């Protein structure tokens, strides 16, 4: 059974008991499930430490890409609940690097190319507390994120006529701590606004780093239990790879809108 199926099944078990409770804030639902796409423009940079110093690509952009995303929320009582979020990002990055260095007191020039293949699969589950009982509530969450990262890197180049190649491939998965904050407000029974932010930090292992998310959006429900939503978000991924061959880092920033279908009960 997949990560998404297991997590949604666990979240759904809480729905039956929650339905018998009093109505929560109109900004919240007893249970909701959202499925949609995240249309992003990636910006990336690759850095490599070599015996001649450090080489970096600077910030480069890639073509737009659509990521599938699944989110679910369930209330346990009127002010606490669970929040689930899942997405997967895969892309190839390549860039040319030109630099100068000083070796034995003399300035030499060189050029290099670096490429990396990144796959990040993220499933996060948080326990959330909601403060407030009117149309606007503030949320604070803590939980865990299942974090799987595959990072394949290769660097090729020459410096003062001397060529060399270094490559490495690593895969790492772990459970990392998660923090979330958010605010939701109901303008009416059919329209809501929200803002959310979350952070994940992974230390140790073959690959370490952090992932930050933030988004603001609106939801509209033309029907009581079915609606559509749209938001604009930023995701920042910073990964570091240490190996016996060389040290490398890959930074990716995803910026763009999301659109999704939401069902609520």
C-alpha cells in the first residue's frame, strides 16, 4: 500500500467520530480532501567544492512543471485535528561553470559542467491546534515528514589543461520533524481565504538540508460539499551532499500557482 493510501486511510478513521460533534469555526471543515496540481517555475543552483576552490552555477531557471498534490484535513473536536500533505518533485539540472583560480601564485582559467538529477518525495502529517472560534482562526502544528531524496551528481571540467571527472549517486530516506503555522478566515459560507507555512529540517545521513513551504490562497464552494481552490506558493529545497570524492549542494526554488478540487463534510 502506498504512502498516500496509508495516510489517507488513517486520517479517514477519525471522520465518523468527528461528525457527531458541534459545528466548528466556519473557516474549518470536519473533513476535507483536496486533489490538484502545482504549476511551478523552478530556479536552481549547483555548487561543487574542488581542490582548486569552489565553483557555482549561480541561479538558473528551468521550464515550468506541474506537480500533483494531495491534501487532507480532519478535525478531532472543535480546535484540534490532523493535516496531511503529499507531493513529489523530479527534475534534471545541468549547467556550465566558468571560473578562475590561483595555483602556486599564478592565475589559471578553467571551465566545467555539472549536472544533477533530483527526486524528492514528501509526505507530511501534522497534529494541529486551532485558536479562535469566530470566522478567523489561527493554527499551529507539529508532526513528522517522511522524506526521500535521490541525488545523482556529476562534474566534469578542466583547469589549466588538466581534465577530471567526479560523480556520485545517493539515496536517503528518513522521518524529519515538521512545524506548521497558518491562518484561515471565512468571508461567507462559500468563500474562504487562507495562508500557510511549514518547515522541515533534516540533519545527518548521506543527504541533509531543509525544505520550506509557504502559500496564500482562496477557496470557493458553489456547492455545499464541493468546491475549487487556488493559491500561490513558494517551495525552497536546499540539499547538501558529502562524499569521499567531493562536496556538492543543490538548491531548488519552486514558485507558482496551484489549483485543486476540494470535497468537504
